[in-house]
C-alpha cells in the first residue's frame, strides 16, 4: 500500500510537470498556427503539400498538449454523487455520430438500478470517450462496442467496455498506460495513462483482457458513493 501511495504521488508530480510544459507550448503554438494559415494563402501550389504536413504536425502537437493538460486535472475538480447511467448516456450522445461514420455499433446494457458513484463526471466521461476511441481505432472496418454496467455487490459498480477489434498481444498488455506507449502512427500514447489515473483517483481499478483477432475488454471497478462516504480512504483495495 505504501508503494501504491508513492506511485500516486509520483504520478501527480509527473502530471503537474507535464501540464505546465503543455501550457507553455500552447501559446507559441497558437501563434504558429495563425501565421502558417496566413502564409498558406500567399504561396504557390508547389508548396501546398508542405503546408498540409505543417498543419498536420501542428495538430499533432496540439493533441498531445491537450492530453497532457488533462493529466493535471484530476486533483482540481469537485467530486459529486452522480448516476453512471447519465454519464454513459451523455457519452453515447457525444460519440454516436462518430460511431455511425466508422460503421461501429455502440451497444449499452445494464444501466438500470445501479448505485450512485462519487466522481467528477467530466473526468469519467473522458475515460469512456478515451476507451471508445481506442475501441474504434482497433476496428478500422467497423464492429461492435459493448458497454455493460453491473453492480456485483451494493458497494461496487463494474463497467466493461468491449470491442470486436484486433486485440492486444498478451505480452504488450502490461505496457498499456505507460506514458507515450502507442502502436499507432498518429497516437499520443497518453489516453490510457490519463484513463488509469482518473480511475485510480476515484478509488477504482482498471484491468485489460484481450484475445488477438477477437477483441479487447476493459474492466473498470468503482466504489459506490455510500462506501466512499463511510470509508474516506477509498483506496480501492
Ligand atoms: P493511443 O490511442 O494514442 O495509441 P492510448 O494510451 O489510448 O494511446 O493506447 C495505447 C495503446 O494501447 C494503443 O496504441 C493500442 O496499441 C493499445 N490499445 C488500447 N486500447 C485498445 C483496444 N481497445 N484494442 C486494441 N489495442 C488497444
Ligand atoms: Mg487512445
């Protein structure tokens, strides 16, 4: 448990450092973007390619900095008792058009009769958005994302996000969530790190199971609100 605490402290320090660096990068990035757009209008067709590349790379820096900025947020926001069904429904609304475009069916089950959880709703939404994005990216020609919620005991809430995608080789599962670990050409390798950090800051656990060629399931366990109120340590066992 002591090592767990130390790990959490380290993560917080890394998160804060990352966020301050990201913040410093943002302002020059904004002016760079503005001037690139301005110059683009004045140049010949020959250079058009270069501008496409420059804008893509700038977008990539923007993506990485916004994910890094997100890492520092968990400490800042307010915890409230929320209904997970509302959170999942909001995410469903946000992601449904993207799912449709990618030929992905978003299936959601088990939302009735769940205990409330004490959480920062915006952060949990981010968690599900990250997981859905990864699931979609693992199914380039479409498939099914199944979000199933359940409450195995009155004190716990379990949410499983599974996909029918390419899966993850067993030996690589442990690497997921390490900063900058990505297998994608345009990945940041920060989504799962932020996701794990948010779940841990909510006293929960995140596990990954996967079969190559069949799909991946992310298992999230969160303590119910009534439990955290009684037990303020909420270290998620
Ligand atoms: P990114 O999506 O930018 O690569 P993440 O931290 O979100 O970064 O994910 C890290 C890596 O974990 C991905 O590059 C991918 O290899 C693997 N991964 C995560 N979720 C899935 C999934 N549902 N199916 C297959 N691989 C996954
Ligand atoms: Mg991702």
